[in-house]
C-alpha cells in the first residue's frame, strides 16, 4: 500500500528517539518518504549536527494524545 502525502506529513517535526549501536539519540523527524515499499524518516539530532535517512522502525515516536 502506498503512503499518501497526508499520511507522511503527520510525522514531520515530531520528536523521537533513534536507536543505533546500543545508543538512544533524541531526534526530530524532518522529512519522510517511501523507498522500495518501506517508510523512511530523515532525522536530525537535537544535540549535534547532521541528518540521515533511516528506517521508520528504528525511530521511536511518542504516542500522541487522542490517537
């Protein structure tokens, strides 16, 4: 199933935690896309510099109230 623009837009600007090599880094989702049928997020750390495209399932997003 292809994700719609509206579905992808709900992730933009959301805070989360990226899990990599035993670390958890506080990040913000700056973009989202579907690549080869998989949702990916572009993330930036709150502390530090840079950005990376990562698999959606490697980023833990907080549950929004009312959802």
